[in-house]
């Protein structure tokens, strides 16, 4: 299990507290502000976690599906694949910003990673992103990847989108993927859980009040408790095994605990790891914290173990 945070991790959190948090809290969600925020996050991701040298990237532009295949050097296509749902707050990121994280996950698993490029708010509101995630999953199956030969990894808002996909699969009686790994998942789009956590410990990256503006740009015009926005796992829901990793310094550690509790209470298989001192989606920041690689190793082992069982998981 995770131990005490490294010196680099502590320095990263401190630097974010004084340099990044004030900026993130002040940026307005108007067109110039959104452009600035998108550029900022892309710059941070590229600098702190660039793709592995020699990574192969292939663009996908199919009917209703956009994204890219990411393969670390030496990784070839086979029967198995990873479906990656990037974070964004529903507003900010893209397949390109997460290319580095996808390349490292590809290297550790030996598998190709399809990173879906879903539509962002405020240009595209609910349920555009959720529809794109479902379309991407169906597209993978149409390419010949069996559901039990597919695993999903996701971060931040991608966690909410992934849970929505799993619940919709269960509702419709569709076959689930073999396993899911979630990094710092956002589950409560109102950020009420995060705000409560922040009263105990201040997030070094952004405040709950500032962060909740992002999903609101996506959910605008819909009540907070609308189906597919406030997600709940009921007893007997057929879900794949889930690994949840979150940073101990981030407010979304509350969402991670909430998800873990929901799945376990419903009879599902969910493992929770809270990494002390780590910031939001630290797995994407190997140049800033050495724990990023360790956590990604653990998630890759979890996904590969599930795939090796190769047992189809169908909804009963």
C-alpha cells in the first residue's frame, strides 16, 4: 500500500498551492478564460508527463467516434485493448493532452490504448460527452475486441463518464469490460463531497467552488439529480472489478471513497488506494512525483490480471 509521500511529491503540492491554485481559482469561464485554461493544462501535461519516445499514434475518425490509438514502442495490435476516457472537468482536455499517460499505460500493459476524444462543454452540453463514450465503447467492440478482452482506464471527469457507461451497460444487459481502473474519479458533479473534504484539508490545485463551475458548463439546464448526472449503484448491479486511486492531498479523495463505498455496499468488487500527499491525477505527472510510476504499475498489473482470466462478464 502507498506509504509516506516523497519529497518531490510534497514540493509539487506546495508549488501548486502557491502558483497554480490562485490561477485556477481566478480564471473566468468565458471564451478567453476557457482557451487559457485549456492551453495551461495541455502545457502542464506535456511538460510533466510527455509521451514515451517512439510512441505510435494513429488518429481515428469514424462515424460518431473520434480519438487516437496510442502504442508504446514495440506494442502491437492483438486481441486485447485498453479504452481510455480522459478527464476534463467536461471542459478542458483531449486525447492529445493524455497521450503521455496513455503511452506509459501501454508500455506497462503491452497493450494498445484507444483514447476517445469526446465533445467538450460549453460548446457541447449534456449528454454529448456521455453519448460519445458509449459510442467509443461500441466502436471498439465493432472492431473485433470482445468485451472481456477490453479494459477501461479513466481519470477525473472520465471517472463519472465511465461509471455512467457501466451503469448503462448493466441497465441494457450489455457485456461489461473485464476491469476498470479510475484515477482521481469525479463522481459528485455538484462538488458537495469535495467541499466537505476541503473543509478538512485544502486542495493544492483548485477550490471546490471554482472546480464545480466546469461540470456546470456541461450540465447547464439540467437538475443536479437528473438521471446519468447523479449516479448511484444499486444492489445486484453487475459491474466489473474496479480499482480506484486518488491523491491524499486532493478534494476528490472524497469522491473516491464515496464510489468505493457505493460499489462495495452493492456487492461489487472495488479496491481503493489513497496515496498520501499526492495531487489530482498524479499518475500523469511522473516528472513531478515518483509515485506516479509506482501507482501506474499497480493499475497496469490490476488490468492485466483481469484480462488474463479472460472470463466473459455478462449481466445476469
